[in-house]
């Protein structure tokens, strides 16, 4: 398999974190990682558009030649195809709860947070849009409140006692937020506790660029 990726960008980063979490559990991935330099516009060139007409990253190329172009679909595939301990629980109810948390984080926080970053200080060079950034920052607040409440029982990870895909997703997008040198977490102590603890773990610490 080949994983087309780029450091810092949040959707590639959630896959990077996912792989690190499972490697720490003893899983071995036969994946060649190939950087597509978005700063140089390589993701808009023909070679990458042939892999993914949307021009986005990450992309996973399977041995069959199939390209998987959505980060969560890549994770789903790796959960199903690569043997060994998985991040999602086997129990259907526990799996649904874990996925629900992941999906809520994505829909309520990360979609807007990604655009917030681009409006504030875009790594892709998009023009600043301060008014839109302020509006997006407000829209994210209920999502952060929800996560803060979820963590109020003292759980170390978003889904409970072990890392899940939800942790990978939120941590990846909070790193992206840090690229802007702004902090939208406010005085949410539980969210800050999780954030500090998650990214300082040996498993993932060296993967974070900021
Ligand atoms: N829904 C896609 C989103 C992928 C995406 O937007 N990737 C960003 C990096 S985080 C990208 O490649 N942006 C470049 C562009 O849109 O030009 C996923 O989850 O993989």
C-alpha cells in the first residue's frame, strides 16, 4: 500500500496518528508513505489528480490499484484489513458510541475549524478573512463545550479508557489550530487536560509539529 500524505494537514494527520496508535499496540503496516507537497501545489498536478480528482490528501493506494480518498474511509479500511488490535471496539454498542463521538467531533468542530485556520492564516496561501474566521470560531464553541462535558467524568480518552479514532481526529485538528497561533479552547479545563495528556504521550508526541 502507498499513503499519499503531507505533514501538518489535519486529515492526513488523523491517519498518521491512527497508524501510530495501532503500531504501538503491535500492528505492522506495510505502507510506503509518499509526501505530496501542498505548499508547492503538487496536489493540484495531474499525477495526484489521477489518484484523487478532488486533489485532496490523504489518499491510500491499495495493492489492487484502488484509491481510497477519504481519511475516515482509509481508517475504516485499515481497521478491517490489517490484523491485530484495533482502535474501534468489537462490541456493537461500544463501537457505535465511539463512532458517534468521532462523527460529532468531525461535524461539530473540525469542518469549521479547518476553514477557521484557512481564514486566519492559511498554509495553502488563501487570503485572510478575519470576519469569517470570527464567525467560524463562534460556531465551534458548542462542539468544544460538548467535548468538555464528555470528559468531565475524568476519562483519559474521548471514548473512555483507550485511544480511539476520535482522539486522532480532534488532536489532528487542534494541531492545525495551533498553526494560526490562536487558541479557541477557552477555559475548558477538561478539554485542556485531554489535549495536554493526549499529545504528550510517547506514542504520538514526536509526530506533532506544533
Ligand atoms: N474529507 C476529506 C478531506 C480531505 C482534505 O480536505 N484534505 C486537505 C488537507 S487536510 C487537502 O488536501 N487540502 C488541499 C486542497 O483542498 O486544496 C478527508 O477526510 O480526507
